[in-house]
C-alpha cells in the first residue's frame, strides 16, 4: 500500500464518525473488471481500491458513485457509476471523457473524472461542473484528493 493510501486511511479513521460507508470486500474484482470493460477505459487505481475497501461512501446526503454488480448495471440506479455514465452519454449530459463521481444537490454541481490517458496509476483529475454559473473548474488532482476535500467539508 502506497503512502497515499495510508494517508487516506488516517484521514478516514480520524473522521469516521461523520462518514457513512459500506463494508470491505463487498465489491468484487469481477465487478470492477466488467465496469472497466463496459466503460472502455480503466478506473483509477485509487478508486478501485476504495471501492473494495468501503463499497460506498456518502458525502452529506449524496453517494459517491459506486461499482454495482454486472447483473444490476442496467437497473435504474443513479448512484451506480456505470448506469449513470451510460445514461448521461445517451442523453448528451456529459461527454465520453467525463465520468461522474458525485452529484450534489438538486442539479447544483457535478464532479467528474476527466478521462485522459497517461496519468500514473490510471488516476484522473477531478473537475466540478457548477450548473448555476455554467462553469467547469478543476477541483482535485486525483480521487484521494477529491475525497479528502469532501471529508474536510463534512459537518
């Protein structure tokens, strides 16, 4: 486990009282493999580790989008990473190189990975689409930094 993973676990343990999450070992590698195959690009290594470690994670009242079982991917579950991606592509809500990881409020903001090849560990930068201002702004260098910033914002 890299220092980034240890650092995240320390932050998580210090703030676990305010974080709602699932259980370790629920998300299977086969689910991740299937999701990546359907997406057509790899998920960040940090996201895959997080999925298997925590299953899901809530930021206030919203779920960070999670990996669901392959047999459920086409069930209308707006918190499923793959279901939402496919739905957004069909409706032209996002482009193919944007993978939504969190939607806040009633259409207030959307956080997404900008899918760009060449970043170490398949990590992707995180951007925030502010629907009120119609802006897309850089938010975090990677998934762990995104979670860290969200944990610090939690009450």
